[in-house]
C-alpha cells in the first residue's frame, strides 16, 4: 500500500509540474489540459498527504483542487456547457 501511495504522490507532483509547463506554452489549446492536470494532480497529492498525516499540505492541496474545480466550472459555463437546451414545441 505504501508503494502505491508513493507512486500516486510522485505522479500527482508530475501532473502539477506538467500543468504549469503547459501554461507557459503560448498555444491556448493546451491551457484546458492544464486545468484538468491541476485538478487531478492536487487530488492525488492530497491523498498522499492524508496517508502520511501531512495535514498542512493536505489542506493546501484540497484548496488547490477546489480552485481547479471552480476554474473548470467557470470555463464550461462560459462555453455554454451547462446551459439547458430550449425545447421547441
């Protein structure tokens, strides 16, 4: 179990670094990927921190994942993803 948690922690860290790297690229098509990488990376690191009782890092990564979720929601809302289709009768 410890090995799995360690692999998840390192993977989450890699996802966050990759997300940051994608935001530095001038091409906007990769920015959406970085939002998802931020979310999943923060959740995975939070699991690792919880397992090792690193509560400050756990809380920081929970906040990070909430911010990533809100950013994704805002983006999808702007794109009209959550709009209800109008029924024509």
